[in-house]
C-alpha cells in the first residue's frame, strides 16, 4: 500500500525545551526558599498584630493614574509599560501606592469607617532602556481621622518587622515638610538659593527648579547632593501647627524607644506633606534605602480630586531579601504544628483524609503525610515539626474506627474511638 502521505497543511506544534522567566523578573518559591517564607509570614503576622487589613489591587491601571503620580518626574513617566485595552491606555503598575489610594477613594471606604488601616505587598514593574525592572513592594497606609499616635504606631510596625528579621544596622531619618502653603514659601526660597548653582545640577534637577524644587533634594547625583548641602531647611518655614505636630511625633517615637535622626533636607515625592521619613540600612559601601513614608494627602488630591487624610510607608521586600542573603542569614522553616497525622496504608489514608478535615474545621493546625515512609520516620518528623500530638491510624484502626493518640514528647499513647478523637485533641491542646 505504501506509506501514508503527510498532511502538509496540518499545524505544527512547537514545544520549547527551555522556557524561562523574562529577564528582570523573579519568582518567589517559599517551598524551596525558607528565607522568603519567613519574610512573607513575618510581615503578614506583624501587620495583623498591629491591626492592618490586607488590600490587593490589579496588576494594570489606567495610565492617567500614574501620569498624575509622576507629574513632575519625566524619568518615571518615561519608564511606564503601556498597553491598549478597552479603548484606554493601561500601564503595568510601577508602584503600589497609587493603586491603594485609588481603591480607597473609588470604593468610598471613607463612608464605611472613620479609620482604615491597610497593608499590601506585590510585584511592580517598569522599563529601563526597554528592559524590565521589577520589584516586590510592601507597605502600610492609614486613612481617615487619626492622630500622631497612629502615625507613630505605623512607623513602629515597620520598625518591628525589619528588626524581627535580624536587621540591626537600621537608620530612621525623619523630617517635616509642612503643608501646601509652607512648601510654597520654602520652595521659592530654595529655588532662589539653587538658581546660582544650576550649572552644578543635573539636567533633571534643573527641570525640577521650574516645577518642584523639593525634588532636587531627592536627587542621588553626587554633585546635586553637594549643591544642596548648605541649602536652607524647611523647618524654619513651618507654621506653629506643623511644628507642634512634628514635636508630638518625635516625642511618640522617644516613648516607643525607636531611634531616629533628624534630616532637615529630607523631602518626599510630589503629593507628600507633613511628616516625611525614610528607613535605610548601613552597608559596607554606604547606606541602602529600604523604603520611605509620608502623609499622602496631596497625592490623594492629585489622583482622585479629594483631600482625604492618609499616611503610609512603601518599601522593597526584594532589597530586604538581598540584604539577608548577603548577610548569610540562616533560617529554618516555621514548622510548628499542633497535630502530626500518621496514616499507614491505603485504607487508613482514606480515613485520615476525613480526620484531617475534622481537625482543621476546629482550627487545629495539622501536618499530614500521605506517602509511604514508615511509622518510625513519621514520628521522627513529628518532632521536627514540633507537634505535641501524633495521631496514628493503621488498617486495623481504620476498620475498627479507632485512632492511636501518641504524646510525642513522652512516647505515651492510647487508643481512642474516632468519634471522640477531635474533642480529646482539643482537650490536650487546651482549646
């Protein structure tokens, strides 16, 4: 008959042997990286302890949101990744804060609660000469009617989180740049001072002299930093209300025992006002900025058209992770479980599935292993996972609806009927 003819029109399936993530991006694998697991769990735990609730925002936003956010910084608007969708120009989020502020305003949370405390974390991305530059940001934001004490508590949450990771060379720098009127008068003076030094400033800083002279204070260019070193400070331009507010927050930080350094030339991005602070880490080559915070009332006004009081901090978890890696920080997974489930055989494993569900429904943390390792190895693993109780179920126990309860520390064990095991476990755990 001969060989069948090939269908030349049939689609050809292409399977790449190696598919990698895009250059400039990264994966976070907590199952394989105990350090990332510790960082993320610690951040979530401390956030809850300080009364913050999680907020998630989309990966893409209307481009106008970020054009307003970076309106006086051409470099940032040029770094946006744009795409067309539904007749609008969208961008990949380069920062989380604008999305968080937009969400608060759009959903009218101000009508629901007088004070809202949010925490957030997620990937952000922007371009640098057509290359992707990504980061994993985290932050806190407080909205509504609150005092300097809430402000101090937010700073305390950030400090507690970073300190809990073993970062000992932390530096908190703080300043107050007042509100709109204070800034206007000060920027006129600052512009006059810097106009005679315009040839010492970079091109971007000369642009800022025409739009927002405060941005010159943020420039990391060495010549620009030298030019502003003897500039007048905004503290001399604060009105009595802002001056009193600054005194109150410093006294609150003293009460909390959080060390700080006054930096009268510290200024936040456009839209920031009143308290501005930055947290740095001392390295062999200088200092690394981990994140910065401020009041974002002006930013809220610029983005949403309404002036809602809000104060927060944004930082980089990726930088924190890298610091811990370079310090060769040794960590182990947090493997605390209240019960270690030991099923032996197929029938027992099926029964153990239901027992697992019954235990977690009572908010009992359970580690289970439905593999084929022997009972001795499983009981040894129970000690590793710091479980005080092991529940053993073999084929005989499964048939008789019984469970062996073993005290992992003492080795004492007893047989208990299935219908009583959950209550007995709760009793042993004090629940």
